C-alpha cells in the first residue's frame, strides 16, 4: 500500500522539476552565474548585496531592454534578525524575457554624487534569450 502523503510529495516534486525546466524563474546572486540563457516569458530575479547607509547604490546602466522587461523597481531588504542600524542587506530586481536575442545586463555600485569615481563593484552579465 502506498502512503498517500508520500505519493503526493513525490508527485509534487516531479511537477516542480518539470516546471523548472520549462521556464519558471531563474534567480541570480553572483557574477559567476553568468552568462544566462533564458526562454521567452521566463522570469529573472537578480539579487545583489547592498548597503545604502554607506551612500553606495546599485544603478542599472544597461537593462538589456530589447530582451528583458522590468517587472518593477529595485526592492531593498535587510535581514530582520540583524537588528543593527546600518547593516547590509540586498537589492532585488525582477525581469521577464521578452524576445530572442543577445545583450547585457549591466549594473554599477557607486555613490551617485561621485560619478567620476570608478564603481566599487560592477555586475555585467551576458543575456541570451532563445
């Protein structure tokens, strides 16, 4: 006799695996995860470490606009358990792949009032929508 909860768990796991291969959401947190290959309609969630209390902000320099559609503005969050004023958090952007092609998603991390200073960090990711 098959255990019903276990059967449902196995079925659910198989369905999630199938969905992940047919599109779904791709989450990226590091430059080392690039280049990216997406399918039209697939969502991309980009999350990078951020600490606006230092004056540094991520700025989108190239959003691969011909390939990606922004699903909203940057969302900043910090860990609720940190309890420290000025502690670091993360910035998150959501995109959806629109049409086939190739491009770059480029962000820089710098103080907005110091445009002549080289960015503290750069996130440059090749994007391919197939």
